[in-house]
C-alpha cells in the first residue's frame, strides 16, 4: 500500500517524542529535527513546484490515550489530506519505568478510535509507522514481550483501514546490525539517531513513491 501526494496536499505527522524531536521547544523549527523534517525536505526537493505542506503535532511523552485526548484539536480540526501516526513505545516504556500498564487491547481500541474518526470525518490517507525498539541494554530485551503485540496491532489496523504501513521495527533492527550496533540507530534503544531518522524518512518517502 502506498499513498499519493497531490500538488496541494497537507501532510500531518502525529506521535510522541520520536516525531516531536524538539519542535515544541525550538520555535524556529516547527517540524522538529527528525524524520518529519527530513520527509518534508525530501518531498520538496523531489517536487519543488508543488504546494505540499507539512505540519508536525508530535508531543514528547505521549501514549495512545494522550493522542486520543488531543486528536480533535491536533488532527481533525486541521483537516489534513495525509495523516502519519507513530505511537506506542511509551505505552510499553511506562510499564517498565513506572509500572503504568496499558493493555494491548486498550492500545488497539484507542488507536482504532482515532483512525475511525479520520476515515469518517476526513477521508484522509493514512501512514501507520510501527512502534519500535532497538535494544541497547540487556533489560530492554524484556520489553519485547509488551511491544511486539502492539506492533502486531498496528499491522492489523493498517490492514483494516487500508493504510500504508511503515515496518519500522524490522527496518531499524536490521540497520543496527549492519551499522555495528544498536547505539548507531537509537542511542537509548528508543530515540533514533540522525541515521535512524534518515532511515525512517527514506522509508516514508518510498511509501509516497519518491
């Protein structure tokens, strides 16, 4: 599944800190300093005569319930033509650092709710980016018990909603092996390095045929 970017398309990036990447604290960088900005740069370079616009509404620390709570203001009211979503690793992380558990069922239900609203109210094209983990500490391997079912949930939702799927978990873990270690792709196992963000941007734009 791919997406089509028409000449005046409005593209919205949604998610957590992996999407935010400083956009909330660096006012002169509204797209942040990660894959969202890199995608915009790649698209503008490939299609310099288009009027495609990009907006980033990622918020550091968000889980899926936080995203659902702000979905109308930060997504539906903006009326984008393409909605790109990356959410889920914080739902796993909070289980291990603070004991806050979000069940996979609750995660999938909240995720389905926001996608249903996009379908019913906007008819926008969807790109779903798998949550991912590139373990750098031994204890992070245990996180896979919680994260892997969430990745499967995103794959189910992509099929259900006819969304383009960016299979980020396998992509980045394979890249870590090729690069000689996870720290080259995600310094703490969660947040991508510049190389990690570049790989996400390349995969995203490939879904748009660029």
